[in-house]
């Protein structure tokens, strides 16, 4: 994370509850996408890594408070098991969900929708001799329109029922989405889409690019510890103020 010129930023953490952290396994070195090689630290580009623990979330909340900061948390509503079974985030990770609920109640967290599955179910498992990265984006243009609507509806239901608040921000998994996704998002209460590199103009949806967003993944905390967040916050200008993405 680098320093930003803006004095007002929104922090955003992605991939909470996404099983892509276990099943999106590939190497940027093409010849290393073979069997176990892609899982070795020298070659791996992404997974596998574990979900953040409730204790790590508690420490992260304390770090945010110490810096008078807050964060938008992009949650994938269901964990996809190896066999394709979907387990809602609050059931798969109950202690972590409670920690996030506490953070929301303390005014430190905005819950954002990060898809229902983060992946194409049934094609999400690692492949023996190639990358599976493309299948760890959920809303491709070759996915049926009705799937976009079903995933948006079900993910909104899971998140809003558990957290007891409207979810109005959508962060597309892997920054991939289509007009079908936008239609589905609007249908089920999404008011804004935060994405990088997109400067679309649609009357029915607000798009927020990452000009004022400091975005990262739970992977950074799992691999480097909660202190990583504190170091990043300390590296921002001293007059930086923080907002949720919904308030930009």
C-alpha cells in the first residue's frame, strides 16, 4: 500500500469469507502450474491461505480505533466447499462474523457485498496442470443472467439478515462484472459499485473508482500479521481522514 495524495480515503478489505483463498491456486510462472509446484512459496501467486481469525479481527478493530480509522469490509456471502456445497458466511465462520458485527456496532465497519461465491461453482477446484484463476471471478458475461440475479439476491439476504442493516455497496469479485450484474445489483438494493479501472456512467448506478480507496485483501493480514495494517495507516499523511465507501 502506498501513500495517497488525497487526505480523505476509504479503506477496503476484500475476500472475507471467500473460499477462493483455498481453491484459487496458480503460479505466475507458467511452467510452475504443475501439481504441487504452484503451492510452493517460491512459485505461488495466491492461495492457499486461511481465513482471518476472530482474534485478528478484534486486533484489527483496535488498530482502526487507535488511528481514528474505519473500513469497508467486502464479504463473500457463502463459502464454497470442495464438492460445491455453499455454506453461508455466518455459519461457516461464526466467531469471525460476531467480531465483524461488533465492529459494525462500534461504527468501525461498513459491510459490502463481495458476491455470493467469488467463483464459478463446479469449476473452482485447483487444476493439475494449469491455472484456475479465471474461474475465481463470479460474474462473467458467459454466466446466465438469471445466475447474476440469484447470486445477488441470495448474497444480499445472507448479509442483511445477519448484520441487520442494508448493504448498499457492491465490490465485484476480481473486478469482473457485466450489465447483467449491474441490473441485479440495482434490483436488490445496491446503490454503488466500487471497482478499479472503471469509469462507467449509468443513470441507474453510481460507480466509485479507487482514486480515494486504499484496497487490500485479508491475505496481507494472514501472511504479515495485524501489524501490517498499523504500519500502512501510519504511512498515510497525518491529516488523512477516513470514510466508508458509501460516504464517498
